[in-house]
């Protein structure tokens, strides 16, 4: 008899009721809220005369619209220059006050990106169901949680009932065997996975990441993997609980303590797939074969290793694929067959819920230390994912390394990941970005995004074009 997968265990432990049509009602342990998808949900509660079912299960953090420049940030919500951004952040403040929900507001030293703040506070714990009105809620699955994004109507439903109507997904195991070469990070791994299975490869699946490479990863690396499971087409990604997980969680503000910790640890160690669990699909990659990755087009699956050359649509037999490549090359302003190393970014962005944790900043700082950004570069932003990350980085002197290299050290927030705040690309500008999406206009109207790891972004900032960071590291 086959055992259960991690996803099966998390699903069944939160199942409230199963319906004949295949839909189910599951209980939600943690609801994270930000300013973009919550206003309509709160208004729905008001119109229906309802209150949140369980206030202490909710935690709010503004992140998408907050400015990252200190001069604008120090003035609080009232100083946000863009009226739409100011209104969204102020509305979150008002709603949290009216409904008595805990908010880490723009003036709080802990403020940051919700998917960075949640885990570092221990608001996300192993075994939880975690939802947020943001697709990259999958990040929290790195702690052995069932975590995924929800829509605005679902935000209201969770606020009102602490439950959610869902359909169970199929199971996929993405196993990375062996060991990673020097200079290759979790970002390169997940981009390689997406390059292998495509942006629809995970559709209908819950992805579990496993194998020796994943077991050897830090929690920061695992969060990067789970964060971009969305770009592989899945709704969620997860990693089994092990010593690394427990060491990360222990002692965090929301984590259990004393006897409760001992009980929790014992239960959490069972949060792994059984030896004979059945997976509907298994994808296997060898870690030693993965190279630093760079996206060249307008979809995360349009990715190549650093020593690659852009595809030539004239050599493609598939008409649909040929048309997609032609359009991507035209939008990106690139030539078929050119080497990845020939691409020159105008701006560099190190940040986002994918790569803004202390490990990410350390790897970027190690590359730029003692060097200066290329004169051709218009801007290089370094945006920590939270106030805690910023504080730790400054204690380690990383901020000085970036500033001395000619980069801008900013306040926490989503920043240039998406064009919802002051940090944007101009039309036609190329960006070496550590974020998660390279869609047309994602970082600004007409902007051209290349997804890379923090180390690769830092190296591109110094060289003025994409280079193999492995040649830069000792």
C-alpha cells in the first residue's frame, strides 16, 4: 500500500468536508494580507455586516505600493507621492484598524515584503495552510506548509469563515540529485526546472521539491524554489520538514516555545512524503549539470544557461513556437543567435520576494566588493526584503559594499519587481532582475526583464553585460 505525499498529509489534516462534485472545504491557519487585493474584500464584509471569523489568524503588511527611497518613506503614508499608491496603503491601515487586525504598517521597523516578513516572524509555521491574495504565497511552502495565492473574493471568504473551497491537486516531485557547482544558486535551479518543464508543466499539480540539492539548501534557497513554482505553472511548491526547517523556525516571535515547541517539533518531523508515496509525475535534474541561468524572452521558460545563444526562429518547424520566439525577440530588441553574454542591461534590480533575503544580499555583495558598477549602467537598486533583513545587512556592512560600488541601498518593499510603485523601467530598457516574472511590461511599460540570481545580477552590474559569475568567484 502506497504512503502519503507531503501534500496529501497537509490536505487531509485540514479537510473540513468533501463534496461529490470534487470540491472540498479546507481550514486556513494563516491569512496574510497586503494592500492590493484586500480593499474589496473588506468592503464586502462591511456590506454584509460580517466580522472576521478569527482575527488573530490574520496578519497584514503593505508592500507592493510602498516607496523605497528614504526621503519619501520617512514621511509615512501621507508622503507617498503617487495618489493611487497612497490610497491603497492608507486603505489597508483603515481596514485593519476598523476590523482589529494586526498590521505591520509602513512605519514599523519590521515592515517589508509579506512573503519575507511572514516566515522570518514565524507567522508561517510547518504544517500550516497559508493563503494570501498574491500568487507568490507559494514561497511559504518551503517550511512544509500548504501555501498558495487566492483571489479577492476568496480573501473575503477566508476573512469571514476561515475556510476556503478548493479542489485537490495532483502530486509532482521535482527531484534535484547530486550537488550544485560553485556559483550556481537556488534561482538558477528553479529557472532550469522551468526551462525543462515549461510554464505550464506544473499546471494542476502541487510540486514538492526534493533530492540531495534541496536537502543541502538553506531555508532562503528553498523559499526561492517554492516562490517560483508559480512560474512553472503550479499553484504551490513545498519542501519536507527537516533539521534545517526546525532550526530556522525555533525562537521566532510567533513560534511555539517550551513544552509546546517539543510537541510541535515531534509532529512537524512527520511532514514529509512517505517512502512509498505515489507521485503523478516525477521530474529529475542533475545538480552538477545546472549552470547560471538568464531569461532572454518574455516568459520564464525562455531561459538559457549563461554560455547559451538565443534561438533562431527560422530553424524552428513548429509554427506556434516560431511565432512566439519571433515576438519575444522583437519585444526584447534582441537578435536571433546572439550570445547571452552580449545582452547589456540598462538597470539592475536585486530584491523581490524571490531574492531579497540576507543570503541573497551576501552573495551579491561578495561579487561587487571592491569594484564599481559599469559606466553604461543607469541604475542599480538593492532592496532588502524586510526591516530585519536591512538591519542585519547593515550590521554586516553590506550596505557600505553596495554604496561604495555605486549601487543604491533602499528601504524594504516590492520595489521594481512590478510597476506598482516609483521604481520602474522605462520603455526599451533592459533590466537584470532577481525577481520572478519577465512578462511584457511587468517592471514598467515597454520594459525588458532578464531574470537572474543575485550573484549574476551583481556581476552584470559590474561588467555592463551578462557574464558567467563562476569566472568571478574564487
